C-alpha cells in the first residue's frame, strides 16, 4: 500500500495499535519500510513480567542506595562511563579496548588506530554532554540531535551528518546487503520526524513503570533509526540519560551495553521479535533481566574497587607525607598515570610525584608498563582487571535459560 501523506500513515498505524500490531509496512516500490506504531502497546501483565520487573526495580534501587553510599561515587563514574563507551562501540564493530582508551587518556602511546579511539572518546563526550543538557532540557528530540552531534563529530568514513536526521532511506542487514536483501528497513525519511514526535510524547506522558517506559522507548528508537549512522550508540546512551533524568540513579554507573554485548544474539532477536510479531513480553523480560543483572554487576564491581582502594590506603598510611595517598586517589578515576600527568593534576613538583609513585611501586600497587625513558606510564593492574573483566551474568547461563528459570520452565523466547 503506497501512502503519500505521513499524517495519514501515522493515523492508520495508531488505529492498528489497538490490536497490538507493532507497526505498518509501507510499500516503496521495490521494498517495504516498517513504520512502528505509536507507544505504548497493549501489555499483558503476567506474573512472570511482574516478577522480572520487581526484581529489576529492587536491584537498581539497591544500586542507587548502596552505590551512593560508597566512598567517592562520582570518582568511580569516570572509569564506568569509559567502560560503557568501549562496550557500546564494540557492538558496532569498534575494536578499542578499555585499557587502550584509559592509557591514551593518561598520555600513553597505544597501537590502536586514532579513528577507533576517537569514536570511543566521542561516546564519552556525548554522554557527558547529554547529562549537562538534562540540567536545562528534558529527554527530547532536540537533546537526541545534540548528543548525536557530539557522538559523530570528526568521525571519518561515515555518511551521517552529525546532529541531523537522515534524508535518505537506510536499512539493516549483513555487510554488503542492499535494500532488496536487508533484514530490516526503518521508516522512510518523511516518516522519521512524525515517529520521533510520538516517541517524545510517550516518554513525557507515559504512566507505565519507568523501567518499562525506557524498555519500550529503546526499542522504538532503534526501530525508527533516525540517523544514517550512530543509532545503536545513541539508543544505548538514552537508557543512561533516562535513568538519570528520572532520578532512578544518582550517578551514571549502570549501563546495559555489557549485557547487550554478552547476549548480542538475544538482543537483536528481541528487537526483531517486536517488529516481526509484536513480541513485547519477550523484549520487556529480556530488557528487565539486563537491568537486574547489570545492577548487581555494577554494585559488585564498585564495591570491589573501593575495597581494593581501602586496602592500598592502609598500606600507604605509615608514610611521612600524604603525597602517595593523593596520587593513589587519581587511580580510582584512571588506573593509568604518568609522572607528568599526576604532577600537573596535583600541582606538585615532578620529583615529588616520582617519589610518591616509587612508594606505590614498592607496595605493588602500580608497575611500569612502558619502556620510555621520559614520561613513563604506570598502571594499577588489579584495578584495571576489575574494570575490564566480562560482565557477571547471574545465573551463569544463557539469557533464554535465565528467563525459562524465571518462568518456571516455560519458554519465554522463541528460538
């Protein structure tokens, strides 16, 4: 069915929503594009869904409470943000590691391509910019464009114009696929802004539980795919920004990219399941399971970092000067450091910092990781290992099996 007027198409989709059809496929001649129905869909509040939501609410509440009482939660935010940047970018094919990003920020020379490091670094800038914007703007289409502008600024080899919605048709598929062979074709360009307008209204007006609201909103944004590039990363950034805006978390320490990366097939199957057959229950249960598992993981990781830092403070407590302790505190934000960088940050003499780092080396807290004669790089390896280790998914079985367990043996995903 060819539909020329976007307002007419959106009216028809809204009518379809009442029977929970996820959207409409609009013929574009050689292919059909999918236009998602406005949110929210009709949901069946099964005992299983209520149980998964309760679990997610409880664990993210625990993270907000206990995590906020940890020493220096704002300092811990920095490496957690960078961990998210690396994992979210990895889903899109960027290969930079967390260690490489942190080492480069500390002043080390790393072998990774500058383009990969820029893409990951842009993610950090985009998230921090989004958080700053939330002080004066609500989560909105305008904010999305600004975040995308920061994400894609200066990135080579991409067709997307930073901060601008697409004016041509895009598609999702295997490398080398075309519109004729794509696995998913988002709305035509003329439908993007009407879809986003409805998306924004839903976020502002939803009376659903907040975690359900953001689960639905994340799917919808990915289905709209409003940019030529960067949609996945912006969509994952929106989860964090939503949790901060709604004051569900005081600081951005919870990220789902680690969960999505560890369960990548389930992530894409969940998104496709909604578009293909309206499998909202499956998607919500998957997303909420991710919230629960990553809340546990974040609190466990933050607690271990703080315990390790406390152990190191005890080791350094007997020294006549507090400079080693001041240098130690820098490691909580970045386990890599250089003498020059620490001296500039603490506004102390180079030789004073060098002596302090020598004390840290003597206690096995840091070790030299570069052979440069000048501006040597040191790393707190134990701290880096906590940050880099894979996400802890409890129970340690596949997501589908996890949801089967929650369902009392009944299959949740269609495999």
